[in-house]
């Protein structure tokens, strides 16, 4: 048995013993069962992942200050949880993750269709209010934090399922489990619209993106070009996971094995291609940058100050 599995069993034995001292043992039993199922599912995936066993994860909730409570919800097993304001989002994270949503909304103040969570935060900011961020669990291992997040989202309910006020797009945990068909359709539409607006309907962007790719290709050595050509030719076939990993390793090894002179020449070609591009100024915000895809992607017709 590996060290990881020994530590995993030890953590779950500790969790099982703590159930007896809990005020709501039935709820704790549900948490442990769900956490174990999540751990097994992560290990049984096509690309298995070992969930983190360090106790650094917590569950948090974002509260809307416009709707005071109390708001009471019942978790599986009978435990109740009360919020002073209406919950609008439940998440799992570590460090300062629970404060990132408000920062993202301030960094990108323009509303985005279909993004319920950030649009609500933007609306609060325009009204001079701040979202209330509350950590509602002790630090725990990753699977337990996932389990608590899933149970809390289920108890409160999601807006897109017309079962509650939460702006979460999934049922919690890893991946997009529980995402509604409406949300999936919006994601597909958003990706298609982004592709159409940034590339298909913008010949200038497409022209510069092509020039950048050609410059990057010219900066590669003959050996790198051969390996990339072989990998692209084989990639669309039914390759096994081991074959794909081998191709990636060859690509990385080719880059690492470059001589200092080859690296210097490649960097010189790249910098020369960058320097040859003229400077342009965005008429809306005054930003000065190279006449390439990066500037066109965020300025001119797409400038947020337009």
C-alpha cells in the first residue's frame, strides 16, 4: 500500500471517530460517505487524480447584502444552517480564493451575458455595496470540502434549476457535473460568438495572428519542426494515452536539448519579428502597443472604453 493510501485511510478513520462527538452525527455520516465516493471517483477516472490530503481547504459562501434574513436551510441528516443575508454563491477553495470573485468583478466591470455570479457582483458595486464573504467550515482535506460544497448547494438550490438563489452553474465538486442544458447552450453559444467575432469577422486580426504563428514557426529548429509535424500527423488518429505522453516528452526534450547558440538565434529571430511590427494607438483609451493580435484582441473595436 502506498504512502498516499495509508494517509488517506488514516484521515477517514479520524473522520469516522469524530462523528461520535458531533452534535449532528447523521449529517457527518453523509459527509464522510460522499467524501469517500468523491475520492474513489477521482481515482477511477480516465486521467486519475489524487485529491489533496493536507487540511487547507474550506467551504465559503457569498451573501447578498440587499436581502437580510435570517435564511435557514436544512442539510441531509437534519442539520440546519442559518445565514444573515441571502446566499448567492457557494464555493470551495484555499488561501484567499473566496475574495477572488469580487476582484474579478471589479477588474472586468462590463456585464457579460450568462455570467450570473459576476453580473450580480457588478450590480452590487454599481450600487455602492460590497458582497459579504463568509467561511462556513473548518479546514479539511479536499474530498471533505467537495462533499460539504455539494451538500450545501443541494440544500440551498440553484437559480438555473429554479430551486433556489445560488448562481452556481454546477452541483459542486470537480468538473461540470449537474450543469443545466441552458448553461451548456450558453457556453457553446459564447464560444462560437467569440470565435466568430475575434477571427472570422476580423480579417485584420486573422492576418496578424497568422503572421505571429509563422514567426514562431520560423524560430524553431529543423528538429523541432520535424517532431511537431510528426505529432500533428498522428494526433488525429486513435492514439493511446502512453503514445500521447511520449510525443509530448519528445517535444519538451527537443526544446531542452537546444544548444545555447540555437537558443540565442531563436530568441533573436523572435525579437526581430516583434520589433518589425509598427506601433498603433487605440482611439478609445489611448493604449499604445504593437500592431498584432494581442492589441487587437483587447482594443480598437473591442476596447472596454468604446
